[in-house]
């Protein structure tokens, strides 16, 4: 346990040194654990020499936007809300395996323009060591735009970040993972504002029912509901099943299904071929 604490302290020191070396920095911020911890750390190190930037996009749930803004306010983290237009890009809305690349390309293009106009030296984002083993095309966009990755460079894993956030008293330390709403729509089905709204409403309804970790997966006429395994007994109750049916049929789905494997981050990627998973973008 003591060695773990020493290791975490060493990684924290490495993170702080890396942030200091970046100079005036924009932090790509979504309100998730990684980007929130990065924004907080950057503010601790750089003070007014940093600015958190969050994209107000249809793919960001309104509850997530509100919570991200609230967290920044609680810690006096400077925040800028910008508009991005990834939905207007056909290469994004067609929703193939490269979608995440074009989302991040749009974000970093807008942030780079803002950086030049306002005299910032660097842009950083919250990728961590664990993310290297997953299918994340957005990382190729970050590489193309030369976006700094202070958490990854300091050797921080997801659990490290949660542990450091908890030690710092940050309420987001155990916040459930929350990828963008577009990730809920099956590959090949166009991303539209209407589909995103349906997913957002469905997830809001699940949250109101008391579930904490879940996804609403959009497969056209079929909705596939993923609930964390520890919460599945509650979801498998016959009364709850009736509630699911009423909620999702009212949202326009013809068939309402509950995935018995439970919640898995990135489960839509299982539909991709090995060639698509291996393809390098950019």
C-alpha cells in the first residue's frame, strides 16, 4: 500500500512538471473523470495560465454539460464553451468506424484556431495509459494536431486518476464513464439530432429510475439496454421490464431488449471487422 502511495505521488509530480512545461494551455474538457482531473490539475499548476474548453454539441448530453460547468465553477476553473459542427460533416454523420476521428478533428481544429487567436501555447486532452489498448480513432486526430497528453505521459491509469481525484476531494472521482451520445448508435446508421435526442431521453429515464451505469444502444427499430452487472437484478424485475417497454416504445422503438451481458464500454466496437479495427486513420 505504501509503495502504491509513493508511485502515485511520483506520477502526480511528473504530471505537474509536464503541465508546467506546456505553458499557457487549453484543456479539452468534457466533465468526465479524466478531463475534469486534468483541468483541475492544470489549474492548480498554471492558475490563470490555463483555460478549460468544452464543446457544446448535440452529442453531449445536457446533464453532462451542466455537471461539467458546475464542477468547473466549484473549483474556479476558467471555462470556455465553444460550438462545434461535427454533425454538419458527412464523414462524421455517416457513422462508420472513423467517426470518433472526425469528431476530435473538428474539436481540435476549433481549439487550435482559438489557441492562436488568444495567445495560448498548448492544447492538452485527457487520454490515459489504459486508453492505449482500446479502439479510439480520436487519438489519431490528437496526434495529427499535436495535442499534448499529460496524463498518459505521466504514466497515469484510469484507477490512478480516480485515486488521485479522491485524495484531492474531487466529487468526480467515482463518476461513471460517459462517452458521447453518438457512440450509442450502431455503426452505419447515420448520426442525427433526432437519434441523439432519443438516446439522451432514454438514458435520462434510466437515470430517473435509479440506475447508475448504463447505455442505451440504438439499433434502429431495436433498442438494446445495457445495465451494469451489479444492477441487473433490479433491471430483470418484471415490473421494471414493463417500465422499460413503456419508456422506449414511447420514444419510437418497436422492440425493447435488455442485454444480459450487462454494461460494456465500447460494446458497439464488437460489430467492427478486424480490418476496420486495425485501420489507421490520417
